[in-house]
């Protein structure tokens, strides 16, 4: 027994009539008599309760959680038994707890009993209660505190991979299929979802079908593909609506189904396209274009500005630009003079090729830009442009904004308008191939090219190992320029100084020559079969002649040769345009300190001019300047154009080129479009999986317009 503190109590009571020595008190009156004493509380010390605090944690409203409480007689064998007479729940949230107690229980020494406490929250929030354990031999109960938290009910919602599913185009009575993915997006403890039916309704409901044939049960995080098919005996645009009925927390899934059914293509007939001008776009000397993985059309302009166009097909042969994002990171790059000094008065950058890669969420752009000035021509004027101004840059979108990283600096730039143009990845996808224009008309320096000789990295398809660059930017090593003090010239690698400070072709450099001999190949295409093609611009009469004895002596003659289509079948393929600097390492630069920029040895074949078509192995030649190049891969017209090459020519035409199965022989060349603008400079074609399948897009450099050619079986 334990003594409690002494307290004073006021105890009211009624007395019967009595006589006191001090007088008489009426029986109805009350008196207070101060009393004092000691309160005694009996506690059974031999009973143990585990745990003394029960925390049932977070439990969803409508669900329950249970935990055991163990009552044990801890006394010695000689101790009296303990009789547990009952338990009582009290407290603010006692109605949300339940105790399973079997009734009066006797515990002998060493014996125990388990009591289950169950928490079933009915509302959200913290919950508290107390469990009183009553037993004999004690005037105070054992108290166990209970706590828990009512959590919001976990729910499962069904989601579809898209609210719109375009199945593309297919011929009449043929079938095209695409998958629609349905996913239970609930958390791990959320309920399963049962998909009970998939229904298709709408104008063309009979043309669409699904492979759903019995209910599907999805646990949280699980997905199921539903195959949707389009097959119709009639041609035209098709549409319907799909509804997936389920027992998840959200409404039924609704997906708009669309597709195109085409008339069968008659074998032997010519493919037909309808031309239209894209509206809502403002362009200034567009030089290059390509669709990105995000479905936007990227167009590079001559001054280095890039525009990302969001294009909408309003209806057949009606396209408009709904948004234009202007990217000026390249346009605002710094320029230099040919001695390497910065020239902030020169604005913009010459841009003639882009390569758009990446993902829909994070598109990327590779490009080479150069000094925007153009000299030479009949005047032979040297405008002091930087002949080392070529910079390979990588643009990528991060957090909604474009950022630029310069990868390689110091690539060659001619005094005329030749520079680095088209770009593609090799078949393995680990190296970048870039077409770099030459400095001469037919291999020898001339007045019309401002007397600049060919340099080590010019007039060739160059290969760049992006993984081998190391820290970027990678500055190409250059010659020791005699006009600048010190071995490492100020402002390197900029300021080519007409070849005296040109980049060096080193044996172990990440920048190598892949295929030499190209005067000014504007574009490159790597086909789906892994074949590399280009069209090289031919020479002009009187703009410069062939090298004399493989030297860099001035030759102001020259002849006109047409543009040639080349299949670059292997590394080292020679396109026929001479480069005496690579052909003969005896050609040196810097008279006071003669040096060759070629450290890999002479390549004598580059001393020889090979006439386009008749001598250089070109598959075909074009009468007018021919530049942009792409492969048509869409299945339109019964697949009759798949694998054909398309190229843009200054005679306003887009040519269709059909090759044999090996890709090394021309079968036919024809004008696919004979009026593609005033000066169609580039061309790109959409595949079956892209946003506008089978269409062909052409920028008009002179007219500042954008044209789209839509196949009649779109």
C-alpha cells in the first residue's frame, strides 16, 4: 500500500435533533466539519501490460488495423492469482477503437492473455483513446493509451496513353493497328481496377475494332495494351470514339479514334501530290529544315536564326503555323576577323544545315555556323572574314529554354559562300558526319575565290567523334602563324589568316576526313538501309582551274561542270574535287616557318580533278545547282516511293531519284514537283510515324515561303 498526500475535505451531512452544551441545532440545518485522513490506493504490481502505448499508425478511413496487447502475471509461483474483471474504452475517439476481451479471466503466475485492439477510423485526422484494464485486489485500473491516424482513402484511377489515337493511313480493305495502353495509376495500397468493357461508337464505328474480349483486372501500377484496328471498304477520313468502362474512381475513359483509308495505288501510275503554301509563317532566307521528334518543323535561316514552327493541318491541303518559337543563340554568336581579333560590328552567323535529334520532351539540334560575310567573286575581294570561323554547336532544350554548347571550334570557312553544310550521324550513331565546302573552284586558288588555297579540313565529308572530344569546346590545333607572335597564336583557333593559321589534320584527332573530294556538297542523307548520299555542286567557268603539279599555285581558268549525285560507299571514297594541301604535304604554309597542316601523310588521289558524271563515279548529274537531299520512307502510293531520294534544284524542281536494290545505280530520275518556289534550297519528307505522314516540305530561299506537298492518298 502507498500513502497519498493528506487533504482536507468538506463533507455535508444532516444530524438528527441533538442537544449540545453550546446550544441546540435544528435537524434541517447543515453544518460543515473539517475532516482529515490518509487515502490508500491498492495497485497490483504483479501484472505486466505490453505495450503500454499502442500506436496503430495511419489507416485509411473505412479500413482497419489491429494490434495485440499482452497481459501477463509477473509474480512468483507463490503469489495470488489475478482476476481481470473487464476492460473499458474511454477518451475522445473511443468509438473508433474496438477491444476483443473474452470476459473475466484469471491469470496464474506466469500466465498471459492477448487482447486485440482494432482501429477503424471513420474520419480523417489524429485519433486518441485509453483502455482501462480492471482487476481484483486494486483500487486503480491499468491504463493503456491508444493512438492512430485516419488517412484519406486510397483510390485508383484508370488512365489511357492518349486521349487521341491516330492510326495513320491504310488502303481500302487493308488493316492498320495501333495499341492503346490503359494503366491503373493508383498507389501500391490502392484497390484494383476492373475494366468491364470497351465500346466503340461514332460516325465510322464499324471501321474500327478492338481485341478486347473479356474483363481485365489491373493492380496498381499495372498496364494493359488494347489493340485498335482500322479496316474499311470505303476511302476517306475515318473517326470514332472509344469508351473503356471500369470501376475506378474516375469516369469512363474516352479516346478519339481517327485514321485515313486510301484508294489502292495502281501499280505503274505516277504518285500524285497537291501543293499548298503554309500560312502564318514569316521567314527570311530559309536555308535548311527538318522536323523534330516533338513534331515541330525547325527551319534555319541564313543569318543563324532558327525557328521552331508548330504546324496544324486544318484540312486537306491546308496547313498553318499556330506558333513560332525563335531561337537566336546562334545568330548572336561572336565573330572575328581573319587575324583572330573580335569584330562585334559583324552580326549574325552563316547557317546552311541543321540536324534535329533528341526526344519529344527534350529536342536537340546540331549545326555548324560560320562568319556571315561573303567576299570573292569576279572582284576577288578579301573581306577579312575569319577563315577559321566554323563552329560545331549543340543546342538542347532544358526546362523550357534552349541552351547552347560549342563542341568544336576552328573549322574552315571559304572566302566565298562555302562552309560546313549538312550533318548526319553515321549508321552506328556514335559519330557525326559533316559536309565542309572547299575554298576553290576546281582545286587551285583563284581570283574569284579570293586566292585562298584548299586547307586540311576543307572540301570533304568530315567525321567527328563526339565521345572523343573530351572537355568542350574542343579547339582544333592550328599552324604557327608567322604573322602572330608566339607558337600559340593569340585568339586561336580563330583567325585562319588565309591558311597560315588553319586547323591541323592530326592522326589521333577526334576530327578526321571520312570522304575527301567534295567542292561544296550541300546536304547529306543516311538512308534507312545505312547508305550515305550527297549532291556536290559543280564548278563554274572562269572561276578557277585544276591544280598544276598538285601545287597551290594560282589558276584563273576553269570550266563549268554539273552537280553530281554521289553514293559514298565507304570511308575514303573520293568525290573528284582536288585538294593539293592533302594530296601533297610538300605544300607548306608560312614562308618564314614552312609547315604542312597534314600530319597523316599525302593522299595523292586528291591531286586529280575528276569530271562529274564521266569520271568521278557520280550516279547522275543535274544541270542546275542541286542542294537539299532526303529519303522518302512513307508507304504512300502502295510503297512505290519508299527508298527513293528527293533533291531540291535551282530549276525550281524537286527531283525523284530511283536506285537499284544495292543503291549504287540510277534506275530513273524525274521531276516530282516542277514548281517548288523560286529557289527551293532544301527538302524534307515525313515518314509514316511522323506528324504529317507522306508529306514533303520545301523552303523557298528567295521567295521566303514554305510549301507542303500532300500525297493524294494522305
